[in-house]
């Protein structure tokens, strides 16, 4: 169950990134998967996946 919820969260964040950074969804996906934010988000020990999509997007935009 956690995996499917996380996958939907990742998809929402990618689409938010694309809209916020004026990128195509493909460019946003590439940037997201190469980011440190993605690594932290997929590591359950960090708890980042519990934060809101907007909070994670803000971290990601700051990183990029």
C-alpha cells in the first residue's frame, strides 16, 4: 500500500514541478529522479514522504 501511495505522490510532485518550473513533464521527471530530494523522499527513514506535496516541491525547487 505504501508503495502505491508513494508512486501517486511522486507523480503529483513531477507534475507540480513541470508547471512551476515551466518544464515539460519529461524534463521534470528527469530532473526529479536525479535530485537529492528524490533520494530522500524514497528513503522511508527520512520521513520526507509524510510532508505535503507543496513542501516537497519547495525543497526540490530550492535544490534545483
